[in-house]
C-alpha cells in the first residue's frame, strides 16, 4: 500500500523519510508506518525484540529521536503531569 501511495504524489514522502525507512528495514524493521504531516509527523516501526537495540542505535544517528511506546487494551490513553 505504501509503495502505491508514494506513486500518487511527490508530496507523500521525501528523501529523509525514504532514507529512514531504508535504514530501518536494513536493520530489522519488518513494518514501517508514516503518520502525520507538515513536519510534525512520526514514523512507527515494528521490529522483533532481538533486533531492537541495533535498530535504535542506527536510527539514533539520524534526525529526530526514538520514542518507546506500548499498546493498551483501553485504546489511546493520556494523563496530566
């Protein structure tokens, strides 16, 4: 689906996103999901636990930062600090 979507417009992705996707896949990511737009988006990745450290190390050299998250059976949750 992602490959087809990229063909619909040259604004769907850019060289930085494509580079990060390539790095992620070369270092164990089996799924990559780009979400958001206008410089405020994020990229979610699925990686087997055995490959996580290597992937984080490689991505840490790129722009942005790596953020851990976890799924919740309750859907989206937030809290005030």
